[in-house]
């Protein structure tokens, strides 16, 4: 099957001085890879890492503005079992972690945001206000989150898998990395989408409305994933088939669920016959309070 997007990420390098490297606990020859998704010469540099947790097949994403003096960074969808790995990487790259964010209340793993807050004071947790869960920042449709001179256009509300699902999208300003990147959580997966059987009627209809363009619903149109440019990179929260990235254009053509009409989509989703998530009874209550059952007792 042909891929629509074949342009690889451009890679540059930022050399830290020996004094800075030593002050941060690194060797004197520190070289930080500086990743940009731009095909030109952007004024802002985005460091990007895609990390993986095998048990739940969860992707965690690390983004940072490495051209800013503070090298501010954020994590999207961290997993509690991989917090040490994530924080170690942040330290190795000389970054300052400022946000730990979730795309929704996960049912298949416990988020790492609460644990991160106990180990990295000053980090703020972020989740959608519609999730009705606890976090330092409760974001809503249209909010933006800045890290250095870069920002995520948050939030594109994309309910479907859960009512509180959001998609975080990199900015569209001329000085932001291009092509854009959309962190879709479980709302849109590569060649699929998140299950919708937790609240069947509400979620199936919401997924249809938020994935497909609704010509007569201008108020919702701006939040739809498929209204993004076709070369926008799709970075989901999970993958079970070995995919790592897609594009809006690819999914519009090849997604076997979302290329169907509404009634066919409903039939597909109602007949998946998926098992009850084995972690849901543990994960959801914990994730409603930032991944820790008792934040005050654990010092988050």
C-alpha cells in the first residue's frame, strides 16, 4: 500500500558548551540532536521522541524547544511503569520538564503524571476539563499550551473513545514546525480508532462527528481531525500492528473504519466484541486523580 507522506524528519545538531554540559552533569562533548519537521529553515527547533510501553502498547511523546535557553519540555501520555525511563531521558538531554499531559482518562494503564510530579517538582499535570478528572491544568477546546517559543494548539475536543478525549496539535503559525503534528490519543489510531463501547450511544455518535467533516456544523468543524492539512502527522496513543506514524491524508484514504458511512461505522463498532479491559478497574479510578489514588498522601 503506497504511503502519501515520505519526507523524513530533518535533523540538526545543537552543541552545548563544555561548561554548560558539566554544570548539567554531562560530559564535556554533549551533542543534542535537534529535530525539526520543517522542510525549510525554521527559526524554532523541536526535539521530538516517540517512546513505547510494551504491556499496553502505549506511545509516550517527548517534545521540547531546544533552541530556548531553558529547553522546556512536555510529555504526552506517560505511563507509570516507564516514568524512570522518561525522566532519565529528560535529564540526559538537558531539558526542563514543565508539563505531563494526558489525551484522556486511560483504561488500559495507569498514567505516569502523578508519579512524575512527585519526582520532578514544578511539573504541572494537564488533562481535558471534560474528563471530569483532577489535574493542575484543565484544558478546553481552543486552549494553547506553550513550551518555550513553541506551542500546542490545545484543545481540539475529539470525544468518541471517551467524552474527555482531546487531540493536541502543534501550532500553525509561520514560526512553528511544519508539517504539523496531531497527538490523537485513542480517538484516531493508525488505520483504526479507539473502541466506543464504554458509553455506546454517546461515544459512537461523537466519534463520527469529530472525525468526519460536518458541513452544516460550523461550530464543531474547527475541532475535527480531518480538517487539518493532509500532511499533518498523526501520532496516536497506541498501536498494535507495528505502525509508528501516519498522516491525515493517509487516514482519510485508507482507514478501514473512518472511510465508511455513519451507519456502517456504527455497525463495525457495535460488533467488535472486544474483551473487558483488564486494567480498567484499577486504571480509571487512579487516572481520575492524576494516576495516584491519594495525591496529598503521596506528595504530588
